[in-house]
C-alpha cells in the first residue's frame, strides 16, 4: 500500500499510461467479466446491434481502467485539483436545503467517477457530509476505501448503520448523506423490484423509509464525463408528486433519472457489476 501511495502522487497523465496498459491486457488477453458485460448490455439495449454492443463494451473497459487510475489518485489528490477536475453544478440546492432546515440525501449511481464526489464537502454550507460505504470482506481494503471517503473532512458511515444514524440525529439542515443507490441488495433483502434498463431489477430501498417518515431533501447526482480526467455533476432535486412521498416513489424516480443518464452515455456505467444476479428473487 505504501508503494500505491507513492504511485498515487504521480500526475494523472502518467497514471493514464498505466490505465491504457491495463485496458490492453484485460480487454485483449484476460477478458475480466467480458462475458457478463456483453450479456448485461444486450439485455439492457435489445434494439442495438452486436457491433454497437461491442463498441460500448470496449469503451466501458477503457473507462473502467481510467476509474481504477482515478481511484488510486483519490488517495492523494488535492482539494484544488479535485475542484478543477470535478465541476459541481446547481450548488444552490444545498443552500436551499440549509435554509429550509432539512438534511440532504444524495442519490448517485455507479457512473464514472462517483469516487470523486468527496470534495463537495468543501463547497456546501452543510457542516457534516457522510459518504456511505459497504462493509467489505477484506478489512484492510475497507479501511483504505474509508480513507478515500473521509478526505476533505467527510465522515463516512457503513451502510448498515446509516439509517439508524439519520433517525437518531437532528434533521436540521446541517448534514448530507451520500448514497451510491443502485446497489444490488443481498438476496435475503430482496423485497422490491422495478423495471430498469429493460429488465426486472431488485432495488435497494433503505432510503425509501426515510422519504416517507422524515421531511428530507432528496437530490439526484447526474454525472457526466466531459473528457478524460474531467467530470461534471449536475444536481437535481427530487420532489414528490403530492404533498409527501408515497412508498417507493423516490426509488422509482431515482432509477428513472439514472436510466436517462446511462442512456446518454452507456459506456460510463459499471456494467461489470452483477446487477441482475438476484432478479428471479422478486
């Protein structure tokens, strides 16, 4: 890990050389999860030709290798460079939530590069920003992921603890909770599904309990890759159709917004993730 930290301090243009090498080795030699990616793409876009699916797959693997290089850079990237490389639009939504005295639930998908959200904490008026992470089988790497998420004065929370934390603390406009909300629930927790990307999809719904029981501000993070190493995230408030959210309303709206984002540039989403492995459990 000490060696990785030293490599992390290299300029991104150098790290992208490693990314290009990883892409060539994986795409043309190893083929890590290539079959799963092609299957996911074909099921999600049945109207696309085999060549279109292949082109998206190839671009995805290139973006995925860039993501790995950028995640390595996240250990040491400065606040200044982070702000240059990640442009945050519609920041007034966070000031509105602060003025309303409501905490914020940020909902993003696995759109590259979601790991670079963390510097948002230096831009918003809220005092506490809590990136949410999932417990990993390797305690060592779990601690390293927490190290990335806790940079810029963030205070990360484990996914199993975050809902309790929100209910137990004041809803006063001083906190932001950052969910990567397109996770696959464990098969034992699959109790709701919806149509997403042309497929029956189990959905993580922990945050849905919050929408019907607390008066919070829900914000969708629309990630866009402008060019290599530069991103733009546009924040959109998710409002209920009526006076309050009804059960599963925010889940449906989030997945609808995420699907639109993916369709604009499908190679920027994490297709290697086994998103539909429990679809028969619904």
